[in-house]
């Protein structure tokens, strides 16, 4: 039992580090307001949770279906839905990455007028 608890704690710690790293990435983008950063972080955390939960359920059904054609026939459509959920979570993370990339690019654009004003004093 303690090995399961230990493994679960390691997974939780790993996920928390991912979320913390994502938060650090968001904090580096100065041009985005905090409300939007908070929303993006929540979307990321939810996508990770959805993907992890679907993977757990998928693996449970896959274990029950191995070598048992009746279970495979019964659980196959459900397993496909779990795979779809994992794929949608991945798509959410990719879409979020695109949005953040646009925000970072916007943040890094150098305006010639700003440079001129800095030089001119």
C-alpha cells in the first residue's frame, strides 16, 4: 500500500512542478494581465488532470480487456472515448501554447518609436 501512496505522491509532485513551471513561463510575459494568466494556468491544470484521469481509466479497462475478447468488445468503445479525451486535452495544451506564443511575440516586438524616444531622452 505504501508503494502505491509513494508512487501517487511522485505523480502529484511531478504534475505540480509542471504547473509551477508553466506559471513561471506566464509570469515572464509582462504584456498580459494577471486575470488572463490565471485563466491560462487553470486551463493548463485542467487539461493535465483530464489527460491523467482518462489515462488511468483507459489503463484499467485495457488491463481488463487483455486476452478477453468479450471484455474488449464491451469496453472498446469506452476506451476509444478515453483516448479521445486524452487527445482533446493534448489539443487544449497545444492551443494554449499557440496563444502564449502569440502573447510572447507581441511582448518582444520592439517599437522603433520607443527606441527613438529612449535615445532622444
